[in-house]
């Protein structure tokens, strides 16, 4: 299997390769959002504001992502907040 990036890099001068990498990175950021987040990501503050409700819904067997898709998107992108959610969900499940 040939790696297209390496094949292209041999055909493009070094300065141009850097420019191409920067453009590719910018395109990826635009597609995925900054730091891999999406435009639906509500951020840490809003996710933490509804975390208790999100945990209660999940513990009750409901899909909290239906009600709070922005929070679900945030948990997918933010490991710290996702860990908080997982810890609280485990605590709620042990009650």
C-alpha cells in the first residue's frame, strides 16, 4: 500500500510541502473544529451545568444525548469532562 503523502512529498519541493501541510491542517481544523471539537460542542461550563441531569437520564436508561446533543459532543471531545461523567454515572449506578 502506497502512502499518498509520501508519494506527493517526493514530487513537491520542501517549502511547498510545508505549505501543503499547513493547508491540510487548516482544512482538518475547519472540518472538525478546533481541537477536534464540533460546532455543536457546548464547552466545559455548559456541560458541567447540566451534568447532574445528564447522569440521571443515563442512569435511568434513557439516552441523554437526544436531549443534550451538545453535551454529548463535548464529552466526545473533552476527556476530563467525559471522565467526570463516567465517574458520576458509576457512582449513580452503585446506589
